[in-house]
């Protein structure tokens, strides 16, 4: 009955579960020897062969004046890549130096204040003691202690602020002196910041990335140090050209990891091969991670196991051909095998079962290797804006003249627009009015301060007269004069404090006056007093977008008003979007463009593949750095800039007729078999699907478990990539079409 049922169900063996074998009743018994192997968990990921990146950045927030390179360009070490806007840096340096001077001058003037305050509190405490007010004296003791603690904190804060200003000034001076970013290595430019959204770069933001194509490693693009779980796996290897090559993680230092965590941006996980390998840009490699919980142990397959109330048992083939039901003790498991602790010996043959009976009529299929290619559709195909320079209004005002049109070629130094700020003499007059009010307020303060100082001085003299005349009021006896002396000391100290406060106010007044005068100088520098300010071309280019017209009112502020943008494009360079959730294409991967209703195809290669927010962590100049690429505009958005083999592509075709495909996986010499030789069953314990083939051993088909690449998104169901379980040259039993037809008809 079982044989008949198995034959009837043979045609749908790939879709059914394995029944638990209760009695070994079959005319075609299938056996597998007990063997030793590793039992453990397997994880698979995809790695991209990546050239070593070198990020070029400014240490602090900087306005970019000019970018002197393009994506795909080869640059030599020392070439100037980026030029900063030093004018804005010089203005910032002056303001930062002024802030430091104000801080130091105020601290110097205030330095005696602490001692004076302590003396005042001490005098008041002593007066309480003379007046037998112990509770009051205790309160002043507490206040003295608190004042000492506050002073210690204030001194630490002052030291910190001085160090902060000095550090920032040093950075600005360094940026001014080194206003250019020079190539750290010779290599290809693979990323440039898009300045169409703004020309200001954040501190350590990646502005240009140069990759050294002679220094390759394997990067896992979908795994960062925050999501890396592969470290716990004892065995790590890459499948490169069909060979298992051991790999080792290129670890980030603990300081780099801590810094990345503190910034909330994490770099990708990286690996290197432990043996020399020929890797090439654009190639993807399959990374395998195995947790060998047990090595070289006796194993038995799930398909041989049965269970009842007494435990797990198998059927062992005896020398006379009969079957022995034998209980075994098992250890750990994976998706395919049990570890056998006792009950079986190596080499003993154990019965195994599955829904389908081993093929009786079959063809032999020899396992070979092949190349696996996987592509995804791209979108938003267009000419790449290799360098996009944005021009924002430098002031509030009205556009008096606009000297550019879309598509117009411009040259560095050209006057692109003139804006009437309406703030020439008017703005200067406004600041001069502010200076006038500042002077009036300061003069009033000085008069009030002098009056207050005079009053306190007179009060001190009055107390002195009381002491000299002996006109005491009260019944203090011998301590009344001492108590009044304490009061006089307080007045004297308060007079000193008032004079110090007056000096501090003078310092602050002079600082404010100097800042306002600098504003006037700056306004006069930008225009001749007419209030008309010119927008000058920063570099050569072509006007790509125009956002305003003559007569428009423009405003400068938090949301800067964009006037226009200019691009520098290179012939034959395009861009594509992969979009949220799409796979990340490797640098150097192939691009193929099909044309609707045509057999024409155009090809190219990716010269820049950037994910918005991608981070690079490294140590440079003995400092931990975290350079992050700007956001691509959408969460996890991915963009590809590529170079066409045919430089005239955009002149030959219409974009709307194009269907672009991006190759996201290319791996050679993988074991690939037809989907028709792979069967599946369900693990009754874990509900996971298991896959197997019929492998020819000693002239008969024997069930062999395999790991399919499609489980991890590699390959498809028609051409199955086998990651584990088969080697080139293995012979499989492939059911003939006649047998499959018969079983289908029986079904």
C-alpha cells in the first residue's frame, strides 16, 4: 500500500510533507550511511568588491566655493579637489577672536570679585557672631561654602570656553591656510557632494570621495556595525569563482565604533580574503557564515528519525538485510541533521524516507558551474549633473536684473544677477542709529553707576564717623564697635564690586560698538552705498534651472531662496535611481538600456553608487573621523551615476523609450543546476523548508540535502544556485520526462 501510494504521489513530491515513518514497510528501501560532519547554522549575505575609499572633508562647517573634479575622473595624489569660501571664514575668524577677547577681558576684570564676595559674607558672618546670632552666622558659613563651589565651577567653565574658542580659531586658521582639499591618494573620484541643495558642508561631511582601485576589499552594503551579527559565527568564507575562500573581518577600532554610535551613523561591515585572490571591481561575492556548534560528529538526517513515547529511533540495516529498530540519543540540530551522541556507529546504514520514491527511470545530470547575474530596474534616467552649483540670494531685496537663461553657458566671474537690497545707506543708517542708542544707554549706565558708588562711599563714611564719635546705638557693649566695623567693611567691598561691574560694562560696550562698526564695514564692502549687490559666477557651467524672474522679491534666511543653479556635465554620463528598498548596486557594475520597440541596447558601467546617509569611520591625524554622505532625499534612497560606452547616447535616444537595468549581482563559477532536479520537503519539527537532490552514489540515487541560493535572494527557481551540498562533477539523477508524464497522469 505504501509503495502504491508513493508512486501515485510521486508527481507532486515537491509540494508535500514527509510523513513520519511508523513501520519500515517498503519494497524499495533507501539507506544512507552514518557519517561524520559539522552540524551548525548557516547564514548567507552578499558582498561587493570595493576599492578603498578616502573621504575628503573640512573639519568644521564650511562654505564650498568651488569643486575642481568630476565623478569618474582619475586624480593624482596632491591634486586640488575642493576650494573653500575663505571670505566667510575670515569674517567668522574675526568674530571668534572678538568673542575670545571679550571672554578673557571680562574674566580678568571680574577676577577680584570672588575674594570680595567672600570678604562680604565673612564680614556679615562675623557681625552675626558679635551680635550673638549663631543661626545667622551658620547660614553665612553655608553661603560661603556654596560661593566657593560656584567659583570652582565658573573657573572650570571659563577654562573650557577659552580652550573651545582657541580650538575653533585654530581650526578656522587652518582652514584658511589650507583652504583647499587635496587628493590623499591617486585614484578615481566616485562621489561628489550635490551643492544644488546648498553649498555649506557640515563638519567632516564627505565632499569628495576618491577610491584607490589598487586596494580592494569586500563590503557588505546592507550590514553596518550596528546590525552585524556575523561575528558569532566561527567559520567565514566567500564563494569566489566557485571556491570557498576564508575571509576575515576588517574590524573598526573600539574608539571608531564608540564614536560612530555616539553620532548615530554606522559604517558598513568589511572583509578581506586570507589568501591572495583575483578580485575585480563590479564583482559580487557570496559570503557564508557557519556556526559550527559541533565539529566532526556522527550525524543522522531528519528523514531517518522517528519518535514515540520512548524517544527518537531509527531503523538500522543489519548484516542479513533485516531492519533493527534502535533508539538513539541526540544532541544539537540544524535544519538537516541531528548530532548522534549514542546508539549508532560510523558506517552503519540507516533507513531514510521521503514522499517520493527514488527515481527508477532517470537521466544522469553532471553538475557544472556557471555565471549568475541578477539585475534590477532603475528609474529616473537622466543626464548626470556631475557638479551642480546652487546660487542663493545674498540678501533680502528685489531682483533688478537677471542676466541668464536656462541652457546658457556662463564663465567664472560673470555677473549673473543684480539684487537691489534697498539696504545701502539705509542699512548703514539703521546700524548708526543702533550705535547712537548704544552710546546713550552706556552713558546713562555710567551716570547711574557713579551715583551708586558715591552713595555707598558716603554711607561708609557715615559709619566711620559713628565709630570715631562713639555714638553707638544699641546695647552691644564691648562688641558694638566691632559689629559696626564689619558693616563698614561690607560697604567698602561693595564699592569695589560696583567699580568692577562698571569696568565689565565698559568692556561689553566697546565689544558691541566694535561689532556694529564691523557690520557697517561689511555693508560698504558689498556695495558702494547704492544697496545693489551682484551675484557672481563661481565657476564655469551651464544654467540648468532658473527659479526667479526680474522683479521678484527674494528673502534670505532659514529657508534660503534659490535663484538658479548651474551644472557641469560630462558627455556620456547619466544617472539612475534605485529607490527605497532596492538592492544596492556595486561600483563598476554593468548598466544595460533597452529601447522600446527596438532591438537596440546600450551599455555602461557604474562609476558612483552612493546610499544617502552612508557613513565612513576611520582614524586620521590621530583623531577619530566619521564622514557621512549627504541624504539622497528619501529614506535609504540609492543613486547610481554611470558612464555609457556610447558617449552619444543622450543624442541618439528618447529617455521615455528607455528601460534601464542595473546589475546588482555578478558571480562566476557557481554551482547552478536546473530547478527540475531539486525537491523540497518540510521540516516537521521547525516547519522550515528543506531541499534535496538525488545524488548518484555507488550506482544508485541517494538523497542529498542542499542549500539553495534563492533562499537568500541569489538565483531563481529555474536555474538554482547551490551554495552547499554539491560540487562540480557530482552526478545527479534527473527524472526523465516520460516518468514525470506518467505520474502526472496517474495523479
